[in-house]
């Protein structure tokens, strides 16, 4: 969901998403709730973070609470490492409507935090260019 929001905020910015224990497919409720806000994740595929650890990144963001502790060390150049923790909605229990509510709440939290991150990133880049 974070990747989807970041891509929607900034066309032309490279965004990659990977997990320490990726599922076989994006959770259907994540696809559903992101579709509700106009972001299509139907073609998204989970990837393992190991495929990226030697790559250079301006930012590495960990978003699930457990990822902060289990994320491998990136050996490529990393400008900044940030942790923005969220509850994993895939762990939600209850009725279908209650679980859907958790996915929507987490989606909205992710949207707000990723927008704030993007705004800060944009402001910092503007300051460096001096405009």
C-alpha cells in the first residue's frame, strides 16, 4: 500500500517494495481497499527484500512493525533509513466487515504518513537545489 501511495504522489520517482516474508500474492483486501481510493494493485507482486540489499537508495523505509527488527542490512549506499511502523492488517481477526475496517484504517494511516514523508522529501530536495 505504501508503494502504491508513493507512486501516486510522485510520478517519475522510482519506488520499490519488498518484504522480509513476502506472501505469494498481495492480500486481496489490500487490493480492494486501495481500489476504493483509485490505486490499482491488481498487478502488484510481493518480492523479497534480499533482491535489493546491494542496490543504492536515497531512502529505505520500513513500514511493518516487525520489519524494523528483521530487515537486513543494505550494503548498497543508503542516504537515509526511516521506520514508519504500521499494524499489519493481514493479522486482523473478526468478522469480514471488521477485518475490512482494519484494512481501511491502516490504508488511511499509510496514506497520511506517506504523504507527509513525500512532502518532507520534496521540501528537502527543493532546499538543496536552492529554489
